[in-house]
C-alpha cells in the first residue's frame, strides 16, 4: 500500500535520515541528480544499450522515472527556493 494514501502512516526519523534529507536539500543537488538520471534514461530510450531486451529496458526506464519522481519533493533550486 502506498504511504500517500494512508492517513495513519508513521515514520521513524533517525539522525541519519535527517542528515540524508539535509544533504538532499543542498542547493541545486536534487536538480543535478534528476538531470543525471535523465541522461541515463537517454541511453535506454535512444537504444544505446543494445544488450537488453525491451522488457528490461522498460523496467529500467520505469525505475529511473520513479526515482526522479521520488526525488522532486526534496529539490531546492538555486537561491534556496523549493
């Protein structure tokens, strides 16, 4: 079940998790990661990776897109705006 749909969802926030969030919120860091993921996606979309089946490529594309979507809420653009 997706946590976004659970009203009673709880989370354990450890000092390590707080540090990870701080790292993700460094100015420009998440946009840079998302851009890097986009470049990796191009390898699958433009058929540069020829050793994979279409199903494998699709799976990698879906994982990369999901990762991009998960990172976006942490994004802090240049100037400190989210």
